[in-house]
C-alpha cells in the first residue's frame, strides 16, 4: 500500500509559506482580479442614476444586474461545469426580469430607453 505525501510541508496548517506562483486563482494578492464587479459599480451608478443620491432605483438595479450577468456569462463560457454559478446567473436574470416588468408597468418610456441603452431584447 502506498502512502500519500502532501504537496507542501505546511499543507495541513493552511500556510502557503510564500511558495505560491504569482497569479494563482486563489491568491489573496491585491492585484488579483476577482469575480466582484465593485470596480465598475460607481461608473454604472453614475450613468444610470435618476437623481443625485440615487443608488437603488429600478434603472440602476437593472444596469448593475446586467453587468454582473454579462461578467458571469463570460465566466461560464470557460468554466462550463460550474453549476453553482449557473444557478446564481439564473437567479440574477430572474431578478432583472422582475425589475424590468415593474419598470414596464410603471414607466414605459424609461423601460424602452433602458432596453436600448443596455442592448437587451424584448
């Protein structure tokens, strides 16, 4: 029977010991690009806000969800078996659909304008 040796001496302690190559997916370096879209969030809010302090109107929420959906779609093109992210994508798309339905019901011109700005169908 063979014994399995850990890949690194500090394997069980959880410490990497500085032997990680740069740019690994689980790196905690500040220059590592994560799935978060917080970098573009202020620009999206600034573009779609209806008044000075607006961060939560339907238009802003739909624009933010669209950015996250587009980002996650690109992720799923390379990671086809990531079913947990796929479920999150479906939830975001459903939430965006509900917000668009609300906007269509209450403000049709804004709805049509938003669809054209975001290049969404329907």
